[in-house]
């Protein structure tokens, strides 16, 4: 029936004949132009013809040197007896130990560094913290000096603990800065900030590094991520309490690849995956607020301030939560 209708339309309507011929001409011309590389409408292209891909511009990789390394000593550590730290620097530097530093003040100082206030010297950090700490001790470290330094709060201050949960002060914040102005001018990384937990009368957890950051001369801040290795890898320590950071090495900046830093501890693959997925994201409990608490002793970062008070066990590994600290945000606000 349709064929009869088309035949009748063809016999009595020359306009139909002209339309069919014109359509065939347009399609043929489009195919020929496309074959020779001319741009044609998408509707006229063949489905087998691949879409032209725009080459992605290559991002230049910049390799920089991290002149700082700080690790905990192997001796006993406590708030009353002090703690041993071992700095290792490629250039002469200054080690500043701030005891009882306020969490909010440190976060504000790091945030200010990202917005124009350069923190590259011991004096800069003192001014940024604005005496919101209990005690400060300073050491001068030469480039070939790898000896341990003992830092301690004076006994006359009678400080034996830093309060109950949630704590508003970090026990110890160790800052490494370059001593000579000339080295600060040509070094990309100008400071290293290490937040350390030190046991006290209320919480007997062993001393450990909570997190580490490096500050650059461009006003950026990057967190040194833990490097997880298998137990039979060479150079891997078996315990997180006695683990030591790797020596100063070349580390890329944020424009190239993610920073890799100290070797901290061995974790199970499942827990490692949970840590990578939860860090910097929403709370795993309420799914609303941002993750901003570090749980001890497991060191998982998966809950917000509101939810951490309702849990006695870590929701990831089920370890008993003995203490928690606020997590300093390391993302740049752009």
C-alpha cells in the first residue's frame, strides 16, 4: 500500500522527485567534504567516523627538594619528662618546639600562610601563634647535625596534662624553618610543621606523629601522606611507635604529583582503603559535616566533632577510642 502511494506521488508530483534528488546530492556532498577533512554537520557524519579528539596540553612536572625531616627519638616520652626528636636538614635550620599550642590558633596560622602571610622563620611562627601556647623552645640545627634534641616544659609551669576530650591544644608542635635568608630565597619548601602526640597524666598513649605539613614559598601547604609498605619490604619498621621518617629526599610540588613523605606504620589493606576514602570527605556517621577528628590510637580520620562524642569505638576498625584531636585542614581555599 505504501509503495503504491509513493509511486502515485512520484507520477503526479515532480516536486517530490526534485526533493529526493536534492537530498541525495546534499548527503553525497557532505560525505565527500568529510572525506577530504572539511567540517560538516554532526547529523550528516557517518557513525563509523571517529570524533576529532583535542590533544590535552601536557602539564610541566617540577621536582623540588624537601630539606626537612623530623622523627621521634626512641627514648621514653611524656609531658613531664619531655620527648626526644631527631631533626635532619640539608641546610642550617631552626627547630621550634611549641608545647600546648592551641588547635584553632595553629589552624589560623596555616590558613593565613595560604593567603599571603608568609611563615618561613621562627619569628613568623611566634607572631602568628600570638603566644597561644604554654612554652616555646628553640634549637639551631646544622646541615650535618643528626643528633637527638630533648625538649621539655619547665617544671615550674606545673603542666601535667592538656585536659579532657575534646582537647583544644596539641601537646607538641615541632616547626623546622631555614635559618639563612639566602637558602629561603631559592628553596621551594621553606618550613615543615609536625604535630606530635605526647602522653600525659590523663592519656598514656605512646608518643606518635599525628600529621606533618610542608609550607612553600608560594604560599601553599601540603600534607605529607604516610607511605604504606608490606611487612617484608626492606627498611620497614614493625611498630608505629618506633617508626622513623625517611631522610630528606626530592619531593614534587602540588602541580606535579601527590607528595610522599614519612614512613609511618603498616596497616591492613582494608583499613588503608578506608582511610584513603574517608580522609577529606564527609563524616561516615552523619554524612553531613566534614571529617575533622583524628582518633587515637588507631589514627583513623572518619568523624566530625559532633559525632565523635557518641562513639567509644572507631567505626572503621572497632578499636577503642582513647583520645581524639582536631584535624588541620590542608586543602587550599581558592
